[in-house]
């Protein structure tokens, strides 16, 4: 599935099953909540925190998909073409960082 297809699929789901989009500020809050759930898993899986029993049922892939879903919702409702924006972002980073990372001794 391409990013564009994902945006279309989410829009179809929202307008049929989900009834309508939450407003932009609500979706921003939901996105923050979902990112927090990713952070919780990362801290316990790769960091020094230990799992609580209630944490064990959460899976990283599922939580990342939740983040992506809400991000796609926000893009759809604000008219952002994520494919175009990602392409522009990669081009910007390539121009800006073409030598910077190669010359960073911390990355060697």
C-alpha cells in the first residue's frame, strides 16, 4: 500500500465506519496519546524500565500503526498530501545533510 492509498483507505474507513473525523485538536491529542504508548513500549523493551503486567499485552507494531492511522487522519483533514511532503522532506534532508552525517565522528 502506498502512502496515498493509505490516506484514501483511512478516509474511506472514517467516512463509512467511523462516521466522521474528530476535529483537528482532538486528533492531535489522540496522536500524542498514541506516541506515548509507543514510548512506553520502547522504554520497557529497549530501555531500563520493566514491564508491568498491563504493559505486556501491547505490541510495538500495533501501536506504531495507531500512530500512523491518526497521522493519516490529520493529513487528510488538513489537506496534506503526505507522499508529496515526504518526497520534499527527503530532498531537503539530502541537500542539507549530504556531508554532515558522513563527517560525524559519532556515527563511525
